[in-house]
C-alpha cells in the first residue's frame, strides 16, 4: 500500500512540475508539413465564388525557419523584423504572418488554421470590407501567396502556452487589395494546371533547402554563449594548466633545494 501511494505521489509531482508536456512537431516533420499545407489549400480552394487567380500553396523551408525563430521569442505579437524582408527570407521581397496561441492541450494544426479561416464570416469580398477581425483569413486565401512555412513553440512563460506561427511568401494583405479575383472560372486568370480550383505552376512548386538562419534567432545567442563557455574551457586547458604544472615543478624544486632531507627515505 505504501509503495502504491508513493508511486502516485511521484506521478503527481511529475505532472504538477510540467515535466510531462505535449510533444510538439519539428518543422521537418512530414505529417506536420502536410497538415499545414493541406489546411491552407483546403481554405483556398473553397472560397465562394471560386477564385480565378488562386495559386496552389506549397511548403517553404526558409519560411518555416523564420516562423520557428520568431516563435522562440515567445511573444504573441507580430514579427518586428517583417518590415525588413532580407532579415526574414533569403529571396522573397515581402513576408506575411499569422499567429495563434493557446494551451498545449488545445494545440492542433488543423484547429489553429481553421480558427483563422473562420474569420471569413466577417469578410465581404464584394465590398472588400471586414465587420470584425479578418486579416488572418485574407492572408490564408491571398491568391499570390504561394509558399507557407509554420512552426510551433512551447513557451515556459507562466501558463506554458504554445505559440504557432505561419509565414507566407510573398506577403498578403497588401495595399488594401482584394485577396483574390472572381472574374471568370476557377484558374482562368493564372497559368498552370488547375487542381481543386487552384493553379499549380511547376516553376513555383519545387522545394528548396536553405542553409540560412535569421540573425535575430534566439538560438544563435544560445549557441554563442555555449561557444564562449567552451572557449573559456579551452583557455583553461591550453594556458592555465601548463602554468599550474610549471609552478608545481618550481615549488617542488624549491622545497628540494631548501629542505633537502624532506625527500629522504630510510
């Protein structure tokens, strides 16, 4: 009985301390990537009336790296570096962003993206006006945004919430324009193959790998700190230890010189 109570207490302590937490997907997780892309394209292909210029959206590694870097800041605010495109993507001249925050238990890629899409009830395409928040939705269905990259970060700030960030290239919600056009039939206003009412252009679809990290990624500061610590250790090994060894020899010689009988054994 005592061992059972002890085990229950141990489990309670682990749960209460937050050791057991939701496992969040990495930006290289195939299932995570597929869900992000599928939910965006599902929303894009379901606009009504059908869009004549809506591009099919695919994953972009660099946008995901940017999303992860900003999520690591653990602030529920838009990326302050978006105004300088060169610091958020190697090639895009503009980058858009959507944010979601909630408890680890409530986080789900599909649920988070659909939360943005649900804003369509506040958007009137014919007038291009909003009666409430609809900027997340118009970014999701922005016709010319054809790349997306997302990331989720568990933040230890008090309530241990999850920050979910999606970045888009090129950015949507630009210059007060409509997110998509409806003149003609689906895909009639763009080149490429029409799949599920979306234009699939082979020149825009290929996946690229980027050896790139934003210079404001908090992980870089951590790596630099670790490098400084390791560098300090190397200094100790390469400089301090030889000096200590030399001083030891000098001390031993001095003792032998001034106290010659100390080292005599019978």
